[in-house]
C-alpha cells in the first residue's frame, strides 16, 4: 500500500517538473510546432499530460482505499 502512495506522489510531481524546470532547456523560438514556438507548444502539451498524470494518481489512490476498506471489513 505504501508503494502506491509513493508512486502517486512521483506521478503527481512529474507535471511540475515538466513545466517549471525543463523549459529553460529549450527556451527558444525555433523549431515551430503547429505554428507555435516550441516553448509554447511544450507548455500547452502539458495541459492534457497533467490530466493524465492526475488520473493515474486518482486511480492509484482509489485502488489503495478499496484495498484498505476491504481489509477493515475482514477484521
């Protein structure tokens, strides 16, 4: 159960790292992606990626809660 909590914390932290700390690595106008500077396209791409990461966190934590409530019912 503790493994799910650690994994969900890491999964929730990935968008923060991707948006805040990786941008200076390619903070330039070229190349252009779909008519947008790469930096802007990178940040816009993190909108759905963040949703996917947080869905994974929710899935892991809800699975953990189901297991915990099932073990309490057996006592």
